[in-house]
């Protein structure tokens, strides 16, 4: 129990440091952050005159659950491999178990990281785009032009959302266009301010 609480404390400290190191509202090309202003990136459907203004991902703190699960799996795997199983099984079986748990754990880490990294919201000078990956085989793409945005609002809820300044951004569109939602993104009020400024410039 003490080990688990220690892991929770260390992980919380790491994400607190990551939050404090988040860049201010200026051009940034650092892909390790979840709030990028004017990054030098291009995407598949980008128009020739289209400029990427903002790229957002879920706040790193929202990924804490699978990170803690990964640490727990690693600790349990090492404990069983080196302290428990040698008393009951031959080395070849222990080696097979260790290979299996290592492959499973790192596959779990890799898939969760990819789902976080490629689930993004993009704001350009022409459009707002929401790309959601639900698993490695299925994704959902939503987009609307700046002119079609009728209302934009935010929702910051919970202790951690208020403390670390992340929440949801809701973008309503005119007519029958699909509404867009950025979930658990950093600085939701900044996103609203940027989109409102783009709407005024249209």
C-alpha cells in the first residue's frame, strides 16, 4: 500500500512539473506538450492557404490512470519473476512469463500513448478540426469552418480541472453541421479567446 501511494505521489509530482513547464501563449514546436500555438506542422487535408493556429491534446494529467496501471504491472511482474516464481517454477517457465508480461505491458503503454498523441483538436485560420482515435483501428474526423461556428463555450469541472486549468470546449455550429468537442484540454479559456478572435477576423 505504501509503495502504491508513493507511486501516486511521484506521478502527481511529475505531472505538476509538466504543467508548470507548459509554454505561454507563443509559437511552439514542442510535441511533448498538449497545447501548441502556431506549430510548424501540416496535415493531410490542409489547404494551401490554411495556417495551423493551435493544436491541443488531452491534458497529460488525464493520462495518469493508465500510467499508474503500467507502473503497477511492471512492479508486479518484476516481483513475481525474481521473488515468488523461483520458489515454484523452473527458470525456462519464469523466462517465458517475463517475456509475456513485458510484451503485454509495453504494448499497453504504447497503444495508450498513441491514442493520446493522435487524438487532437486543430484550429486553423479557416477551420476547426477534431480527430478522435477510439482504438488503433477506428477514428472519427469532424470539421467545420470558422464561419459556421455559432457558439463556443467551456466547462471546467472538478478539483484537478480547476487546479491545473483543463476542461472541455464545446463548439456549436449553424444548421445541421456536426458540433465539435475538445475534451480535457489545457487552457480552455485561451482556446475560446483564440477562436473568438478568428471569428471576428472573418
